[in-house]
């Protein structure tokens, strides 16, 4: 009976152990050695890599190419209700710059890894093809379940 309890508890122990930073790094390395990126993907270091435990013995991840900071010197226009546009005001340009800086700060830089508390807090984009790679890894089986480019509209 004792053996059964230990065996059943083993996946929980593995996930709990992998919760420490050095174990997370070892698990990250294990996953990244095991995956083959899909056709059309960039090299692994081009992506900011975001990981989280799903609470069911798996790790889910999103690998994202960081958005480039666009220059507001390129022009800023506001679309009007009549489908015409007008130049942005200085205040609107400042607001856009602040929003862009905030978005850039929240991204995982290319080549870096971040672990998140929950899959719900993983960064993602809609569509985007291989700008986002979705990964699922079974910790107990030590096996990649999925590596796919995000969909395209």
C-alpha cells in the first residue's frame, strides 16, 4: 500500500521540485532540447519564451517574437467617424509612447525565458503564424505533446 501512495504522489513531487529556480532551468533546458520548431519558425533565440505549469502535470509555453518598438516619427493619425483622419496631438503621441513602452517592458525579450504562475498569465497574440509557437510538454512522461505555430486568420 505504501508503494502505491508513493507512486501516485510521484508526479506531484516532480512538479513541486521543478518549482524551484534551478529545477525550472533544468526543465526548460530539457524541453528546449526535446522540441523541433515547426517549418516557418525562426531560430529559438529569436523568441521570448514563456512557461507555466498547467496544474495537471504538464508545462505549457508560448514562444513569441517580441514586437518591435515603432517610431512615432513615422506619423500618427486618428481615424474619424467620417472615415477621414487627422494628425495625432502631442498628448496622444505621448499616450501612445507610454503604452508602447509599457507593452515592450511586459514582453519577454528574445533569447530569454520567463516562468509564469499560471497558463492564464502567458503572453499571447491572436493569429500571427510562427510569430508565436505554442508548446505543451508532459513532465511525468518527459515528452513533447505539441509544438505548433499559432493560427493565421
